[in-house]
């Protein structure tokens, strides 16, 4: 019986040792899998960061291009408006066109009442004299007011075009 207990004990010890070796092999295999997964995850994070940086650089470049295009358009609009007003004042006119100073003041106040961007608000500043002026407007005065409205519209359109240009570059115009 002692021999049987000894053999059973040796069997348990051998089985325990064999299981320990098998467990160690499995643990090493799992550690290798874990290391590969960590490396793959790190590579995915690096690739995602590079892609995000590329998208950001593209968006910034598109913003610079759109801003340059907007500034060029605004400069062209300002030059056109200046030329238009100079030509309006140089034209022979009938003098009076029936628009009174208070009417001009009302129109200017309507423009100024809308919250305009800083650049456009410069056109909307109502002339203090025009509200107090009771005399009729000349054709050149009315033409100047219309030229200001054209400039406001042109600047608004240029801003929208700059946004569209940026969006088309960054998002492919989706």
C-alpha cells in the first residue's frame, strides 16, 4: 500500500509539473498575443493621429486660400464701389430725385438696425446730416446709397463663396 500511495503521489507530482509547463507555455503565448495587440493598437493610434493632422493641415490650407480669395474679392469690390461713386458724382444729373433727407435717414437706419459684420457695418453708418437734412436727395446721393447696398451684397456673397470654397476643399463639397 505504501508503494501505491508513493506511485499515486508521484503521478500527482508529475501531472502537476506537466500542467505547470503547459500553463507556462500558454501564458507565454498569451503574453505574445497581448504584445502584438498592444503594438497593433499603438500603430492604429499613430495612423489615426497622422490622418487627423493631415486633415487639419488641409483645412488650414483651405482656410488660408479662402481668406486670400475673400480679401481679393473685397479689394475688387471696394475699388469698383469707389469708381462707381466717382462716376456717379461726375455724371450730369437732374439734381433732385424726390428722396428727402429723412427718407435717406430712414433707409440708412434700416441698414444699421441689422447686426452687420464689422467690415460691412462701415457702409451702414448713417450720416448724421442726412437724417437732419430736410432737402431732397440728388441722383448722385441715391446712386451712392445704391452703390453701398451693392457693396454690402457683394461682400456677403464673397463671404459665402469663401465658405463654399473652404467646404469644397475640406469636405469635397458634400
